[in-house]
C-alpha cells in the first residue's frame, strides 16, 4: 500500500484513502492491505466480479456517479500498480457509471453572486476578513475549492499582483493576475494572518488559527455565507460556474479567452456552459417549431 500511495498529491491521497476504506468495509477486511489482497489474490474474473458487486452496492447506497467513479478509479489504479510490479498479469475491466456532468452550469446567477459579495464586504473580524478573501478568489478567478485551500503564503505576490495556482491535474503552478478587488481582499487577510510561511488560509476557532483550511470546511463556509445572503445550498463550484458563465457573457462568447480564464483542459466543456447561458438548444427548438 505504501508504494501505491507514494508520490501522489495530497488531494489524491485523501480521495484514494476514502475510496479504499470504503472497499475495505465492503469486503469486511481488517486492514486496507487485507482488502488489497482480496482483490489481487484471486483470478482475473474473481477481481472483476468483486469490483462489479461493489459498484452495484455503491449504486444501491445512492452515491452519485462521480463518487462511484472516483472509488472505481482508485481500485483500478491499485490493480494497475500491482500489474506493473508483476504481482498480477491483468487489470480491472469494470467500468464506472455514466454521469451527466454540468447539468446546471449557471451557478447562483448574477443576483446571487452580488448578494454574496455584499455579505462579505465591510469585513472587520479575522474570520470575516478571511472569508472575504476566499469568496473573492472563488468568484473573481473561478478557482476550484481544492485550488483555493492548497494555496500557500508564498504563492501570493502582492507587488506583481499575481497568485500561483496548482491547477487540477497539473504538476506545476500557473501564475494568475489578480484583479484589484481580489488583491485588496488578499492583502487585508495577510495583514491579519501575517506573512509567516505556510498555508494561506487557516481554520479559525475562537480567533485562533488551527491549521490549513480543508475543502470540506470551505464548502461549509460558502454554504453558511450563501444562506446569510439568501442563497440556499450554495457551493464553491457553483461560484466557479457563475464566474465562467459571466465570463462568456462579458466576452460575447469568446470561448478561447474564457478557456484561459477557467483553465479547462478541453474547450468543448465550455460549449456546455455557452449553451446553458444562451439556451442555444431552446432557441433552435423555437425556430424549428415555428417552421412551416
């Protein structure tokens, strides 16, 4: 198991650990190593049958397609490493479940984002100052929550007005220019936090710092702030959706420019945003319905 986890990013480690603990419970193994032996110790068919049974159980439990696919990916990665090391001559062939990503790419909309920004303006306490900086990064730069919580103090350059972000699936950081409101919010937070090296965003309990803020905590913060602003069920990724949709509106659908802003690897993803923004399918449907 040590070789399997070695060299992986912290976010990947957490995801794979959750997945393999779930598999461990499913097979009733006392340890993760014992669970790995359960899938690797039998035949190719035995392993595929076991993985398929796990997928069925995950679906019965009501897990989302994304959660199921993350778990299967972790198990496939484990088996792939075992094959590379000569422990088994095969790989898992069980596939994940089909998902429908980006069903709602619009997020809370302009009104919801405006209400949220008004909620965090005028920050006076350390907690409020931190939360304002978090929201500005999520809204102004369309950062993913994992990208936000992974930031360190040294990633922020207020003189050059940039922040270095480790993007999804990337091994190197990309410098992003900070708009003035974002820069000001980060400067205010750094005045509170101090410039000592380490995580940029910290969990705060009764005014005292207690380690790097987690993605789960960030989601709770956004949900709480959203509720205070009258936007129920708000998620960090919803703010990213809103920012990307706004970028397409403001650039008149310039997909190439917005791809650089959103840092999507595949520009086709933005076509889903663009269609939802303009309801292109609906517009065409109206034309066809009126055609005689």
